[in-house]
């Protein structure tokens, strides 16, 4: 009986530790994935902004050449 109780107690303890480990690992993986997704989104948005700025600079240069005296 004592052996069975010890095994059940050990099983509960290791189960709890395993659950804690898995929870922490999954949390870390989710955080890494979120950071990677945010970095990709930021890079895409930066490319859009850069493209818009370059278009406006080209327009400004063209206009300045047209209005040169």
C-alpha cells in the first residue's frame, strides 16, 4: 500500500513538473513566433513607407526641374 501511495505521489509530482515545463516552453515558443511576425510586419510596413517616400521625392525632383529658372 505504501509503495502504491509513493508511486501515485511521485506520478503527481512529475506530472505537475512536466506540465510546468510544457507550459513554459509553449509560452516561449509563442513569444518567439509573435516577435518574428511583428518583425516581418514592421519590415513590410517600412518597405511601403520607403516606397511612398521615394515616389514623392521623384515627383519633387521632377517638379523642381520643370520650375528651374
